[in-house]
């Protein structure tokens, strides 16, 4: 399977405004935009790294959301790493044939993740680019 690059890294934070301040003022990154995804249950802040990749900070809209549960379980920090693939459908087939447990593979037009049980505890998303 051919992974092209790291597309983005998602970092779970308890307070998005504090996270933005840390990345802007402390690290000198430029905030590209913010958003709210009711569907995903998160507030988001995007920092473009200038090479086609970005860092995304996410604050849960509630404790029952996936990000809320992640923060409750293990605190703030890396939530997922997204890897770019050329062909989502072929990548799903290859991963499944390799025995990788997937989340969302039944909807390849949506988001597809490699279950942390298959990746030594790291949630990995694949995105078609």
C-alpha cells in the first residue's frame, strides 16, 4: 500500500481558545480558520503548515463525543494522525485483507479510520488525496 504523506494531525484540547493561544503565541503558528462540526461533536482550529499538511486542534462539544471520551480516558494530546492515500477503495481492500480492523470502511465516501487495536494504540485516519 502506498501512503503519500501525513495529511494532518488532530490534537484534542479541553479549551480551544487556550490551545489556539499556545499554538499562535507560543509556537508562532498562524491560525487559518476555526469551525464547529455538530456532526463530529467538536470545535476546530486549523493551522496550515504550508506544505499541504495542517495541525487541527479540537475541543469536544460534550463528554459523550469521541474526543470528549478520549480526553476523559487519556487527557489532552494527539487524537489521530491522518495519512493520505491515492485510492480509498483500494486502500480499504488492502487493509482489510491484511487483517486491519477499520472504522467507517462501509462508507468510503465518509471518514475511514484504522482502529487503535490494529495500530499499537494510535487512531489513524486515511484520506484520499
